[in-house]
C-alpha cells in the first residue's frame, strides 16, 4: 500500500464545496447561500497542502565495494548502531564511511549463522544453527561493542530447535519466534532484567506461517509472517504479554527476512519485495497505516540492519553483492511572517498585563502580591484554576495519549468533578476562614512549625521538579518542531517571558493572564478539530467509522488490573489527588484564597468543575482527530519524531498561515499559565513560610522583593531542568509527571487529611506517617508493583493509616481545634 494509495482522496476544497452547497427559495435560501459562500471561502483559504507529498524522504547512497577476495556477505547485524557483516566464519564492522574492519570474533565450529538482530541499547545478537540444519536455531551469541566480540553471560540455549527463526530485543529483553519440529509457531521470551532467568514459552501466533521479521517496540512485539502460499501476502501481527496476539493486517509485499527495525517511538521500517522490485516501507504502529516515502525504491535487497535513521543493506541486483544505505530525512517546517506577528502580539500582551499591575500596585503589600488583595472575582479565579490545571501537558501530551490509545484517561476528569464538589462544600470554607496566604500555615497551627516548613520545602521541590520542568519542556518541543528554533532557545524564550510578567505583576497579573490564555487555548484547539473534520473525505460519518473501528473513544475500563489505568485507579487518583491533595496544593489554593469571600471561594471551585469536562473532551478529541487524519494520510507523518510531537507536527505541517501562529500562541498560553502559577506560588512559600517565619521582624516590602527575586531564581532552575529533560528520550511525559508527583507529593496530603478529619492526630504521629509514606512509595516504584497512577494513593493512604496509629502512641492534642477540623467549626462559621 503506497503513500499515494492512502492519500489519494478528494479531501480538499472541492469536497468541502460539495458538502456545503445547498439551496432553497426565499430568505432562507439567501441566508444559506451566504453561509455556503462563506464556508467555501474558508475551505479554500484553509485547504491543506498537497496530501500526496510526503514529509520525509529516504536518501540512498552506496558504500564502498565489498572486497573481491573476502567471503560473500551473508548476514547483517547492528552492534551499538554500527552494522556488522558476517561472511564465512568472520565478521567485519563497517565504519561511518562503510569500510569494513575485520573483528576478532570467529563463528563457533560446527555452526552456521541463521539470522541477526539488535537491541537499541547497543548489543547485537546472532542466531546459530548446526551446520547440517542451518535453519534450525539452537542458541544465541551476543555481541557487545566496541569490538563486537562475544560477551560473557550469554543467554541460555533455546529449549528446542526453531526453524526459520527471527529474533528481537528491547531493553535487554529477548524474543525469538520460529517453527517447532512439528511446524507449529513458537514464541520464546526472556526477561532482560534477570540474567539468570531462562526462556519462557508463549502462545504461538494464529494462522501459522514462517517468521519473516521480528521487531520489539513500546507497543509490543511485531511479527511479519509468510502469507502461506503463492499469491498470498505476508501478514503482520503484534504480541503483548497482557493481550496476546493481535492480527494487524496484510503487508503490501513480501518482507525480506530480518530486514525490519523500529524507527522513532511509533514506526517500523521494513524492506519489502513486490512486483515492482524492492522498497523500504514505513508502518505506523498506532494507526496501522503503511507509507512509501520518496526514494524508498531500492535494488534487490537481500539483508538489512539498522544504520543511523534507516538501514544498511545488501544489494544483489548487480550480480555481485554490494552494500548501500537508506536513511530517513525530514524537511524543516517553519513559521511564516503572519504566525510570527500573532505570536509577538500575544507575548507582548502578556507582558503588558504584568506591567499594568506593576505600575498600578508598585508598592503592593504581601496580601496584594500573593493573593491579589483578596479581590479577585470568583469567575476569574475559577477560569484561572482551570488554566493552571491544564498546562502544556493537556495541550500536547493528552492529545498524544489519545492518539496513541483512547479516552480512558478522561475518566479522571469525569470523576474529578465529583471530587471538586466535595472540595467546594467541605474543604474550601474551612481553609478560607483561616485567612491564609500559604496553605502550609495550617500544618503549623494544627501540628507543629517543623511539619509546615518541611511540607513547604517538599512542595517547592515537587512543583519545580515534577511540574515546572515538564511544562517548560513540552511546549519547547512543540515550538522547536513548528518553528525550527532549537529546544534550548524555545525554553529560554518561553521561560524568560513568563518570569518577566509574573514577577512584575504578582497574583493579579497571573490570574488575569490565565483568563485570557484559556480563550486563546480553546480557540486554537477547537479550530484544529474543525479543520481536521473538514479535511477528512466523507466528513463526520467517515470520522465516526474510523474511530469505532479503532475503538479510539473507549472510556471506561472496569478491569481489576492494577498495572493498567482503570476506573478503579482513577477513583483512587481522584480521591487522593483531588479531594485529599487540593488543600495542600498551594498553586490551586492560592486562587481560592484570592477571592472576596467564603462564598465566592466555593463558587470559584464550581466554575473550575464546570469547565473541566468539556475542556477534557476537547483535548482528547484532538488526539482522536489526529488518529483519523494520519490513518488516512500516513505520508504526512514524520517517523523520527516522538509521539508527544504529533499535535505540534500537525500544526506545523497542515494548518494555514496565521492559524499556526494562533495555535502556537495557545501552546504558549497553556504552558505559561501554569508556569506563572508555579513561580508565583513558590515565591509565596519562600517569603511566607521561610522569610516571615524565621526572621525576627519581617517587613512586607522585603517579603515582596524576596518573592520577586525568588521568582526569577525559580524560573531559571525550571529552565535548567527542562534543558536537562531534552537530553533524554522519554516515551510519555504525562506518565512521568504523574509518577513524580505521586512519589514526592503524597505524604503531606495525608497530613492534611489527618489534620482536617480527625481530632486525635498529633505532630509526632504525622511525622512518622509522612516518612513511612515516602519510603514505602519509593519501594513500590522500585519493585514496579502497580501502575504509576497508584503511587499517590499509596503514599496518602500509608500516611493516613500509619500516621493515625502512630498518633495513638503519643498524647492527644491539648490545644483548641476550633476552626481546624470539620468537626470543630470556628465561632461564627455558621454565619
């Protein structure tokens, strides 16, 4: 299936004209004609680029001729990304120029090399068979860099010989597929984490067929098998430990034995023979779509191994074997002049808001700077709560998650609304009455000053390390994809502007910029969904059919698998992350504390809840729309980009000038709203919980100036951590963010629960509970006992149980608890 086959559809402006043309008599006809004309104009203006064009090409080049006096090449295998040619009983490693260097490795006597495969970690593997039965593989030899010699600690021999075997490796784990003595399919796996473990026999693939190629990816183990007869194409299947085998459909040709590799995070590159010759085809493991990029046609491919961003391969078309390389190259997608203007206007507007509040409140008190003088309208605070909660993770990582899987993570939003109702009724009034600026002041009043300061310090670490760095990096990845600006400069620009307007304007600038940024976000996201629907041939019915076929809107999973994201996991997450952690979340509570009264504080949370579900549907809808779009147009994907870059790629490659700038501004808005909130909140904690707590005679002016300086420092630290993240290949930043927050942020949420809902909890018991929670959660992470969504729940639950039991070992609190628990309202609270 070629790229033009998947893309050759009438999905442009002409289709839009036909869909929207209508006519009636009278005034209604005139209005419909006007609407039709407007929509046609929009379709023509926003028509996508020529979809038959591929965003990536394959650049093929020859390598130096194979020496005439050397044995003919038989097998190619990659070791540390460098191809190794096995010929005769010797091996040659190819340098960057393609010249071979003989290695000390020798083929074991009495054996033949049947196939080779590689691990992205660097090791290469050879499948060995006895000379008399060269296709009956009995053992594996592992080759390590730099000399590609046999490494110690070799995998054990296979339990039984496997005919026509192929192998794959990922993260040290080994997979071998072949046919048993009776011709039945066999899959063997070996855990890479335990060198002493043996082979585990798995269920063979359905439908039979000899293996052609085996590739291990994050989505599972992909196997291409022989079609089983003349005129029958090869098949592609996927195996995972949880779901077993799944048929993925036919391969457009015959896969060259062993000539397949993983490319990026969601693509395979396979060498395939068809009636026209040989070619390298890409397969997207998420959409299941095939594409043939320009330059993919090759000679007669006999063997291939990973080389850079493509393959090194043996060509037999000239009679004598020769070596060549084919590598994927992606074009640069840059912003145009109107996009730059829109982005500049947006950034200038954000700074202008900060300057406005700085000029108006130049001599602001601590209450003005930290909680906006408690004068923020509830509807602004509620929108700001939502803006802070979504961030760039929602704008980029959530569409990527929905593109890769389905809507299961939206369950979190649905259940969270119920949790927010509880927060608005029970928790917010209690804390709002205490007239706090730092939510951790509660822990001092209820327990002890040391618990307040430790909790505040850990909150600062969590906000900077778990949230700020990820939120800075994600949009920088998008901006680098769209504009061509290096990630380093993207981080610096976005971080610098956020630091500027946040430190200038304080809390008022933060919430009002949040208010503006939500509308920028929503406008860009809604346009993206509508634009995709306009470009899909067949419109909404075609979209719905593709979504149903791929089960892309699956929402509720009631299974009891603790290693997966299920409804039960989200119930735990919402109970602990929303209900029990809301009171200790300085970023969120600071907005609630900025409102004018207890009643308006509760209304701000209700406003937040009202926006959460439609906002979540919108972001998950983007991911689903991207799935349908790229399933129809696989040639428009870039195989080298990570999954988290899917939406940024669409913005850069498909949207018209001006709209691209608007959505880039939306990405800025999503990130900067949360960044400004974190900077302001951390600055508040440093000034209120440490300066004003430790200094004998603190002044409000010094406290505000310290907060401004802290804001700059916090921003710079976040920038540094974001740059550090850019050096790692992370599969899903959404999962990483959730994991870090659960590991580090749960214990003190348990302390709040003990303080607000029990009278018996005391400072020593709570301290023991916090320490136990952190230790046991880290142990659960080390042993990989449950899905990362459960870490926060484990941490809070351990703190509550251990903290309460430990409190029984110490005297009960003797101070008055009036206004500190739900059982002991403050005098006058009822009014």
